[in-house]
């Protein structure tokens, strides 16, 4: 039987969730500075709107859609409604700050793409998420309708595929660095600290409830999402017999729950690639509800490791290939 307070060595230090978030902020500042110095950093806001042609479609749209939703604006110079819609989409692409990428396609110069998407008239707006094309709307649309559609798109992309968007460096275009102000104490800091203390003491149920309380009020709180994913993982493996779990997984490769249980143990033991690979391989052999169950568990494990971890980025792409 496993001890009550299990270790997450090799994955994430549960007691250092807050420190990790602060380190992430500092790292983002460092990447932005590196970009200004000629190194790699966040993309410029101007790079959120790109022109795409048939030759670049695979790289600029299909491949990019494994990391960020790509909204496609099919337009033409002679199209008057396009001249009203396109500026709104371009402004919203910058306002959404990397949650989606806007690809503009001139239909006169790219007739094949127009035919492949089955477009009968323009303006026409599609999205590509993890390689899958989704029609959004055709013809003129009001800004309120557009915002509602985009909100649904980014929510589905994050919840179903774990796509959190691109890191945008506002200084990359504006030029010149400004010192980041010190972060004031947030409204949930005390509750988040209590959740970490509960984890340290082995009170997993208490920690889970504390994180859920934060997310009920602030669904986008990254610290709470990370902590909740970690606490729920620890709760799932608490008290299991590792030898039996691994035996079941080996004896029953088609058993979805057996593979999920083994993947949980893999992750707790620090075998991140093994955990992801096990579930992605099982996804490729399943359909229907079983496939959806596996996908949801993978997204939960992505939260545990962190969306910017290279292993997560690679696994997201592998998952997209397995699904589509």
C-alpha cells in the first residue's frame, strides 16, 4: 500500500506551485528580453495576423493548428463585406492576445483552397483546430456574434485539445523594455496557500476542494488548475497496488481503464513520455466513448506537467495525429 503523502518527484513539486508560477513569469520576461536582444521570445502582436497561400498552407495552418486555433478569413479585394469584416477580425486577433491565429487567404490567388473548403461565397470564416476544419460563419457578421463564436472556439480548443495559445510579447513590436510591476497579493492567495499546505500534510480531499473553490470564482486561474490536476492525480493513485496495476495493463492492452491507471502511475513515477505514449497508442486503437475518455485523461495529465513543457507540446501533436 502506498503512503498517504506520495511523492511527485520527477514531475512537479507540489509544494512549489506558487514559486513555479512566479518563475514562469520571470522566464517569460527573460524570453521577451532575449527577443529584443536577437534571441527567441514571445511573438509580436503583428505576427498574430498572417497572409497564407497554397504553398504555405500546410506549415502555416495545419501544423500551427496543433499549438493554437487558426481562424481563416477567406477574402478578396473586390469583396465589400470583406473590407468590413477583415479589420474586425484583425483587431480581435490582437485583442485575444494569442488565443488564436488569424490566417488571411485571398481566394482569387488561391482557388484550390477555396474549392477544398467548399466555399460558395465570401466572406467566409473557418477555423482549423488540431488539423480539423470547422466552419464558423459566412457573410457579414456583427462584432458581438464574432466574439461569441471566438469565445466558443478558444474554449473548445483548450478543453478538448489542451491548446492554450501563443505567448505574445507586446514589447517585441513596441520596442524598449519596462520593468514589470510587483504582483500584488491576489484575492485567492490565502486559499491557494491553504491548498498547498493541505497537499503537504496529505489532505488531498481538502486540497482538491480548495482548488475547486478558486476555479469556481476564477475558471482561468492557472495556479489552481495546475494544483487541482496534481492533487487529483495523487488521489487516484493513493492506495493502489502498483504491481497489480501494471500486470493488468500488460495482460489487457485493450482495457482503457487499465491503461489509464498505469499511465497515472507512470506520471507519478516521473515517466512522463511513457504515460503520454501509453494513452496516445491506446487512443489510436479505440473509438467512441473510450477514445473520448482517453483524450480527457490525457488533457488532465498535460495540466499536471504544464502546457509549456516540450513533452506536452510533442504529445499534443501526437494526439492530434491519432485523433485525425
